[in-house]
């Protein structure tokens, strides 16, 4: 296959699945790792895709965000188990921040029955669950962002500036080995970054599908987190920056 034909095929693959790893290019097209890297770099230079550490990311995948209802339905069982795993790291008594998003909501479900816990959140869906548990739940206020059902804006940030947390649980729209945790929208990035600044224990939780699919805005480097809870380990080479930053990775058990 000629070089240009192969690169067009890579772009078609990218259109179908939003991300293509270098290993996949090697396997599908029978080329070396060096050739796969050259293909990825040429495609990125042509402004047809974003270059990531492990491959390529579709342009629209980095800039768009699915509706909350669609995200909540995806991998629901795995997200529930992720929530329970994060809950094991959280105190029975104290103040915690839980971010918006469908995976973080599962963390809330797992801790809302702790009567000595004070839960602060910008998640509209979590607030709707407040009466179902024994924990004390507080809203940080703000403007409702309809696509994510999260409270954002200056009012939310002003409340965060008055608070301190024993722990913060943060979600992400995408993850990158070199850059860290990313999201799609500036106002949500600001809330996440501010909550992290105000927490003694900082936990990132994300489904493994977010790996090597960074969104447009980085809100925190790996060094901002103590723990990363996910369902499947990242590739060994990609996990090196987490280890260097001192992040402890927690995986779901296979049982």
C-alpha cells in the first residue's frame, strides 16, 4: 500500500472510532513503529487530527462533549464499581468535594449513607439524591451547565474559595500520559482546579476509555493527584509519568 493510501485509511479509521493508537496502525497496515509515528506526525501537521503520546485523536473528539444522559448510560456497571472503589479511599467523617459527571455520581451513591460525612458538590444530579442518604449534602451554587448538569461560574468559584476539604473526587473528559487530566469546557476546568487546590487528598476517577483521548483543556497535571481510580491499567509506557508524579493507580478487581 502506498503511503498516501495508508494515511487516508488511517483517517477513515479515525473517523469511525475517534482515536487510533500507533500499535493499531502497525498491526492493521503491517508497518514498523517508526513508519506509524511518521504517518501520525504527517496527519497531525496537516491539521487533520490531534497528535497524542500514543497515536492520533479526531479533531471533533477533543472539542465536543456528549449529553449527560448518554454518558450516564455508558458502562453503567463499571462506573458503579469505580464509585465503590473510590469510596474505600474516602473518610467516614469529614468534608469532601465530589465533582459533577456520571462516574462521580456513583462515588456519591457509595458514600451518601455515612452520617458524619459532609459532601460538597456542583453536581445537580447528586443534589437530587441528597434526601436518599444520611450524609449532609451542600451545593456550591452557580449556573447550571445543561450538557453536564454541573454548576459552574463565578458564584460557584466564590463559594469554593471559602472552603477546605479532607478529600476531593474529580472526573475528567479525557486523559493524556504527558499532560494529565482534561475537560471540554473552561468553566468546568476552573471548578475542578479550584477544588483540587482546596483538598488534602486528591482523587481522580475515570473509565479507561478516556485514556489517550484528551479533551481541549487541561485542568490538572498528574502531580495534582494522589490517587487515580480506573478499571484497566494504562499501557506500561504511558503509566510512567503517573509513577514519576507519585500517583497511586487503583484498578478494579477482576472478580
